[in-house]
């Protein structure tokens, strides 16, 4: 009986264990790009923490827009508007020339 329960989908029967040492990142990014994205997200979080959280759920966790909206308790329409704003805001922030360059 216990063995059958373990194999059920709701108990994780379809899952398989992965060794974290064998997991590879899907995208390798150079450290400068990662720092720029991190700084931009921190700036967005200071301006609007909820929008920064939406970006993190979409970009880093890999949730779809409906899944991220549900996780944050937002309507899909609000999430779509916020996502459009975030993409434009981050693009502008990441492509503007810094005064030090």
C-alpha cells in the first residue's frame, strides 16, 4: 500500500531526483551583464517592489504571466500592464549609456 502511494502523481511519483552538481544553467551570462541586471532590479524594487517581484517570478523562476499573476494575487490584466511596463523600464535602464562611459 505505501509503495502505491509513493508512485501516485500527487505524491511526486512522476518526479525524479537530480544531483545539483549535474544541473547546468540554461544561459551563461558574463558577470558584468548579471551585475547590470541585478542593479536594475534593485532600482525597480525601490520604485515598485510588486513590479520587481513580477519580474523575478517571470525571469528567474520561469512562471508564465498567468501563474505569476496568481502567485502575486493580481488580475491577469494588471499583470499584463505591469509586465509591459517592467520590460520597457528595464530595457531603458539597461541600454542607457552610463555617464562614466
